[in-house]
């Protein structure tokens, strides 16, 4: 099982229109709206992608398969862009 955490050089702040990610090394930024911001928050709190998907069902009124597909897509995109670090479960 894989876990994701915000990369060390990534900081974030809650803004009125969403959650703003800032990459300290590159200066890149990314504004996350709903429900993406909820996924980021749950991952940043140490939840596994599977737990995030299960919570997202209630938060965003998604079916389990839809929630898991969204979490999988977001974690893959954020990891590829350097926003998230991947680690082994329990790491």
C-alpha cells in the first residue's frame, strides 16, 4: 500500500476560494477548489488514499468507485508535479 504526503518543499494556505499550494523551491503555485482541496487536506493529515476515498464518499456524496477514481487521479497528478511525496505504508 502506498501513502502520499505533501513534499517537504510544499506549503499551503487556506484562501477564500480554495487551498493554495506553493512550491518553495520553484515558486510554482496551484489553487485547489472543492473537492480537490478536501482530498489534499485528508492526505496532509496522514490518511491513506483508501481512507481518503472512503471519507470523500460522505464529504462529496460520491459513490465509492467515483471517490477512489478521483483520489487516484489527483494523487497521480500531484505526485508527478512534485506536490506529493510517495512513501511505503507506515513510513
